[in-house]
C-alpha cells in the first residue's frame, strides 16, 4: 500500500495529482506556475490539495526547468573537450541550411563558447583501436586551463568513444582531480551511438543545464524533507519512463520533455485499460495541438530531436516519445492574409489577452471565439460559470472577417473551425497514415481544454471510430506520471552485416547493457520490484542510412541459429509497412543495439464508479450550430459530473465539465465507462 | 485548362492549399529514409513534385536542394509530346534524364507516373533524385572534367517506360543494371522513387475523389494567382531601376579562362526581369546546363523565401537566359558539371541589387558547390568497393545586421548535411584528420564574412579521388560597402612521407596513406573593417576566428601584451592613422 504524489510544472500551470492506495483517496490541485522559483507553485499545489507530505512514499516530478534553461540560455559557463582535429565540429554542425531560400538564415548558437573549446591529443578508430595514444601531459594542462577559465561545467566528447570510452573516462578523472566541484559530462555516459556532432551537442546540453537543474532537484528534495517527506523522488523522462533524482542530476538532458510525455503516457494507460489495443493521444491546449501514436501501452519513440526546432535548434540524440506538434490551439488567431486567403494560426492570443470572448482586451478572432459563437462552448458555463464569455464581441469581429468571403457570423465561425480541424487532422495523419498505420484501428484519447471540443470532428475526418474523453481531461500530465514505470534506454553502435554477425559478441553487448540497466534500477528502487527488458536492433538495407528498430527476443538470442532469419523477415515486414516496399534479397546491416530496461512500480487502479442506471438528464438546452451555418439545433446540455457509468448520451449534445466541453455531433454516442471515461462511438464511421 | 478563377469556399481552398504540399512532403520523407546513397539521405539532392498534364507545378516538397526549384515542367511537357496523353496508362513508370531537355548531369534521374481519375489523365507525381552512378564517368557527384560530351557522362534515358501498365520492362532494367556501378544502390533508389510516386497516386486518389477534379483545378488556379500576387508585392518594395553586376567563375581546367557571368535586373513596379544576356556562351567542356535555377532561386529568396513553391511562384518574373549560353546550352553540349555556375550566378543577382536595397543584401558567399569530395576504393575489411562522399560548406557574406555564418552550404543547397566523421570512418577505410574552420578566411568588415572550412582525409587504401576546384580564384567572394573579400579556397595533397602540395587536379589516383585537404573560401565582409567594434575583434581572436596579426592588419585593433584585452588608445590611434593613409581606395587582393 503506497501513497504516490505527482507534480508537473508546465508553462502556465502546475498540476498535482496524488493517490493514497490504502485509503483509496485521490487528491488533485492546479495552481499558476512560478518561474522565479518553481518550488513556490509546487508548495501552493501541495497546500491546496491537502496532501500530507509525511505520509507520501514516492514523489514523481516533471518540470520545464531543464528545457527552459536550454532555450533561455541560462545554463552554466560550459567548456568542451574534444579530439585533436575536431575543435570546430560543434560549431560547424552538419553545415546545412534547412531554411533553404532565406539568405539571412541563422545557425544554432553554441552553448559552449569556442574560446572554451579545447583539443586533446588522442585518437581512436571506428573499431576502437588506438590511432594516437592519449597524451596525459597535454590533457593535464588542458584541465588546468579549464579550471582557471572559471568554467562551471565541462563536456567531453572524443571521436568513436562509443567504441572505446577509455580516453573519455581518463579525461574525466583528470578534470575531477583539477577541480572536484565542477559538473562533468562524458559523451559515452549519455549515449554510445555514432554521429559525433549530435553526440557532442547532447553532451554539451547536459553539461550546460546540469548545475542549475541538479541544484533545482536538490532544493526541491530538501524542501519536501523539511515538510516531513521521507520517500523516494523520481523524475519524469522524455522516453516515457521515470528515473531516480540521483540519475536525473547526472543526466538532466533526459528530462527535457517531461510534461507532454506525461500526458501521452496517461492516454496510453487509459486507452489500454479500456481495452483499446492502439490509441492516438491527442492534446489541444491554448496555443498548440499535439499528437502521438501508442501501440498497446508503448508510445512511439524517436531516436532524437532538436531542442528549439530543426532549423536553429540543438540536436539531442536521446530516445523521446514521438510527439507531433502544430500551432493550432484554442487561442490560435484567424486572419486574412495579404492576398485574401483565410488562415488560422500559428499566432496565438495565448492566455493574455486571450480570445475576444474572454473580455480581457483580445481583439482578434480565435478558435475559441468561433466555438462560443456556434454555441459549442457555453458562454455562461465556462470554467464552471466562474467567467462569463462575451459572445457578442466575438460575433461582431468574426462577422467582419466573414464579409470578405460572403459568410455570416456562423458561416465564418464554421470556416475557422474547419480550417483548424483540417490542420490538426494533417498532424494526426502524419503520425498514423503516413507511418503505415490505419487510423480506423485506433481510438483517439482527447485531452487538453480544447481537445474534447474538436475531437469528434477530427475523428470523422480520419475515420477514427472511437474517441475517449478521460476523467479530468485538462489535468492529465501529472496523473500520467503516476502510471509510469522506471525506464532506462541504452544504445550501443554495433556495426556490420547481419549475415556475418558475431552472435557471441552481440550477446555480450546486449548482456552488458542489460546488466548496466539492472544495476541502475537496483539503486533506484527502494523495494524489490519486477524488472524487465526489451531489446532491439537498428537495421537497414546495406547502403541505406536511416534505420528501423526491430525487436529481438531472449529465446532468439540464446538459440544457436534462427536469429538472423527471423530478424531479417521482421525487418522486411516493418520496412514494407512503413514505406510500401521491401527488398528481401538484399543484405542487411546491423547499426546499433538498443536495450530498454524497466522497473515496475505499483500502479494506481482506476476508480470504479457506481452505476446509477436510467437515462441521463440534461441540465438545460441551448442553440448549437453543428453542421452548416443555416441549421442551428436545440441541443441538450449535460453536466459530466452527473453522468454515471453505463449511461449513454446520444448526439447532438454537449457535455460540460469544469475546464472542458465535449461536443457530440449527430449520431455520435457517448457511453460512460465504469471508470468514468466517456467512450464516444463516432457517427458515420465503421 | 480554361477554368475561371471564380470564388471558392475558403475552407476547401485552405484544405487543398495545405494538402498538395503535404503529399510532396510525405513523398520526400519516405524517399529520404529509404534511399541508398548519401546524395539523397544527407545531401537531399532530390525533389518530389506534383504536376498537371500541362507541366504546371502543383506542389513541390519543402527542403532539399534549392536548385531543383520548379524545374520539372519541361520534363512533363516533353513526355506529353513524345507519348501523347493517350500513350500513358495507369501503372506506367517513366524514366528520364536526357540532357537535351533535362539539362542536368545524367545522375539526376527523373521518375514519374501518370495519375488517372475516372479514366482521365489528371496529374503526374514526379521524383528527381541523384543516383550514385549512371555509367560512364558519373561516379559520385557526377562526371568529372574528362567528360566532354554526354556519352562520356553515362547512360542517356529519353522518356522510356521502365514499367508499362504495372509490368516492369525487364530488358530495360537489365540494360541499366549491367551498365552502372553500384547497381544495388541505384536499383534501391529507383524502388524508393517509384514507391514515392505510387504513394502520391494514392493520396491524390483520396483528394480527387473527395473534392473532384473541377474543384481542385479551380483551387489551384486561385492558389497560383495568390502566390503570384504575394511575390509581386515583395518586388514592389524594391525601387524601380536597372541594376547590373558581374562575376568570374573558374573553369575546371587551370589553364582555361574563367567563365564570365553578367546579369541585368530590371524592376518596374511589381515586374522583375532577370536577364543573363552577356553571360559566357556554352563551353567545350561540361560546365553547361539548361536551367532557370539561377534566376528562380534569386527571385524566390527576394520574394517569398518560406512559402511552398508552385506555378505561381515565378509568374511575376521574366527570366532571360539566351539559348546557347552556359546556363541554356544546346544539345549535345555536355551538362556534366551543370550546377557549377549557379550559386555564383545567384549571388551576382544579389550583388546587382546591393545599392538599391542595401539593408537586404549580404556580401558574397563561397559561391560554388563547396568541398564535395568523393573517394572510392576497395575496402579490404568488407571485401568490396566502397565510396565516400561528403559535402562541406564555406563562408557566407557579412550582413547589414551582423557577421556572416561560417561553414554553411551554398545558396543552391538548403538542408544539405555533411557526412559525420564517425559515419565516414565506419563505412570507408579512411581517417578524417581534421574538420575545422579556417582562421582569417572571413572577409574583414564591420560585419565579418563567415569562415571557410578545411577538411583533411587520409586514405588507408589505394583509391581514386574526385574533388571540385576552388572556383573563386579570379573573383573571391566580394565585400560590400567597404568590406573586403573572403579568402579563396584551395586543394592540397600530401603523399606518405611527403610535404603538402597545392593541386589543381580534380580526379586522381592515390596510394594508401595519402592525405587530401580541401579548403573552402570565406565570405566577403560588409562595411569598413575599421568600423568593427574592437570588442568583437577581440572575441574573434579569443575564439580563433582571427589571428592577432590580422586583428592589427585588417581591423587596426591593437591587443594588450597578453592578447586578452583591447589596447583602446593604441587602437584608436592606429585606426586614425590608417584611415588617413587611405588616399584612394585600394582593391585589396587577398
């Protein structure tokens, strides 16, 4: 029996969710984030929720502190130590200009300044042979120079250190001797994958955010202890798993995307508990919409991404839950461009001034304004009636916008919604159809304040048959964090032809990675817990560059033969599904070995609610424009809190709750699951 | 197609506007991830397009190299002439690289398929991609200098159907396979190109079924018109006038005279004419092309750099490139080195406009295709022939608002990525000794030119190199408004136990242990170097961009004895004296 607490610090709000399994009590709270000192917002939430920290066994935390430190460039003064001949590799990057026709393009701005970049005389080959032995004397002098430069953090990245990290380890020792207090990151501790620029960038990112992020975690732990907390602290990672606070202090770069990932993980568990094998997590907030594909409870994982965008951002070569984000949210602004075309976003009115209907000085029509004009969001019931919306002000602006296109206010509002929906549908298509998955096999879990309003429309557009609206769809990330296991991902470049693979060497690499992961888990888990691992080979046809990760199983590794044949046919199959063609007669290359180790945590069960029986009763009726501007229907309005398991609401209808509204279109059917979720069967789909 | 651009509901218009480029981007994603040669997966030397049967560009993928902009129309028009509409059937796949029409090196192979809706030929998805070999002397980046006619350069394929109604022409496939090196790679790329076209057919099918051909035709006409209007609005912000500039780009032979580039840009209201009349005639060698790319890239950069390209993108431009000139060569001129003069020609257009719109034009950039180098040899470890290729950038010019970027690919190349050192060494028997910025290579200026790059590779086996010449020896990237030119590039070779020697060779055999170094030019400076903030010069010295000697010589900045501070009085004194000594402007030849 445990008492688990999760707190997620987002850009605007800090969310708390806790579950005491002994007493079967949940706690939740939402407060404004406090960027000057995030712990203030955390304690606000703790106080508001009434959680007694001394009773809590485990604290799970996600925070924007890591990514903010990188993006706002407020990290440590960072030095970089590299192999002789590669001093400028970090600045040169890949030499590319994604913004192809812009002659004023910008390159990424280094996080370790060139004047604090030093070469050490050493060189290893791609196979780990020493080409030039480590120059101990010169390395010591580099260490001294760095110490006297005042650098607060040091990144070390030698060529081919994934094949042999000996020199990096020695350099780390020399640096620590020279200054025991400085924050040091060695590239092979972050990843053991080839690609020196990306590995170097990831190492520098970790060093740059290291001192500030680790201090933040330590301060928060101390603050909690002062309030009686004596349990374990875990940090949400970008890969969908947790790590201990100690691990996070060494590898803070792994926690960059903690918030959005918490939401995806929660969606994954909710859909899976409701019996859906595959799901699409869809979150629509004020400024953006995010979509992610989940199979079973496994989110899609990307091998790396760019902090700050592809064109000018810093590559982070680490597994991250693959989330597609587009600039369409409730606050996205509708506008007519200079040649008369109607467009929505990516500019957003944000929370301040917000949409026109908020009456806080917004003057430009937004998606939310359109929803209010159409009656889909109730003007008097927003945020549980705490805030009346000014529907007339919104209507007059949208009416003006519509004149250009001979549309009345409803027509223009419908056009705004349809354009926003078309864009979001393209994003959802990008993670499903375009990856060879058929959305008709998926349920969409819609979250965020604006998600449930638009989910049915997106589902129709893509023929997604089921939409799930979870309980408290607008406070989802913190809850997701309580559902996650500990997880560590390891990668090791292991290069050669599949048919010539040295199975003993391969098994050895895999065993070492599993051992390493399990050693970390043993340190991190205070109680005996179930640990497991998954293993993948990154494969490609000889001559290709991009790889696909193909699972391999323990029994295959232990068998004397059959591995090559089964892995090869699995690869051909995945290649064919993703790209529509395969080449079963061609040679396959092994590029990397990946191992993911998990340590299971006790999961919070979903609360089973009591079946009320009987049909639901609407609290009121209002006029809602659903399908075309000329037909406005008298639509029943339900309160979500009053709906009970087993009850069914048939569209057209709206279901309101504190921070969101679910809109059901004609012939949609929403059934309340026994754990409280709305499971919507979308009308007109198979 | 004579469809009136009448009103259409704004939602359908937006859906089609976003939907067509989404198809080409999806084609691009799949092609890149499944391709078999670095020219596609790193250099992105390809384009994915949708065209109508008139050859009008409906959409083109975003990203990839810039010089493929809107160049597929002539291919489709030529195919329609040769096959006629009735000659196409569903399931056909057409292959085309013939230089009489395609005008590029033969490695750039176009694959396209007809798309039918209700039995009517409606569109063509088309993918052009750089194959690693197409026979002849084409291995790597394309044929070297020895290819003086198209037959040396490889196979010429003239609108041949490699599939007819879904059935492969096995004879043609075998003929191609048997006459190219690395056939597994090329056949893999062919498969990826066909898959991308098939994918587009499926997406088009969805879209046409939903909206109908008539609606889509109307929408695309409106999209073209709106795109044109957007570009014209940008041209209107340039003062009316006639602007001219010139440039010299080295031929591939050290003893040949440089190639002269001349451009005249006329701006009148929203009309722009880019006229390359006066530019060199087509060459005996292979530095020829049939391409509008130089004019198109410049126009796009000046008007709508981030918008998706379609037929409307260039409707407001009149581009004049006379038949028989180096960029509009008449067959059988060899177009083996087709891209060599484009980057420098684009820059010449910008140079002509520097006085007219001084706040929107940077100084000259490296202006040629960078150090694309290839090495091919036999890998004893893997018992097979291997090829190494990487493209590295150079300096861009100083800007009215800041320093030029260093070591970046040219204006002709966009999202073109160098090969990582670790990837090169995993795949080929070489050691990359150095990938570094060239100190003092950026043209001095108030805003310094970006630095060129130096790349040294030592081969561990005997093999053959293909490297480009530095093309700026007669005309290094220029400075603007008092800024000085960037430093020229060079190529060097060091045989085992030997010394570094400069080389003018572009293809040569080497023995194991030979090191080859390529250096790219720096960008030109913008504004008077004596106006550069001395603190920035100090930072350049500490960062290794500028030597202490050049700080004094080029910028008049005196540093304290430890080299860590600016000697302010001595700097002011030096600059004053040196300014006075400038009785007349000296053309500093670096």
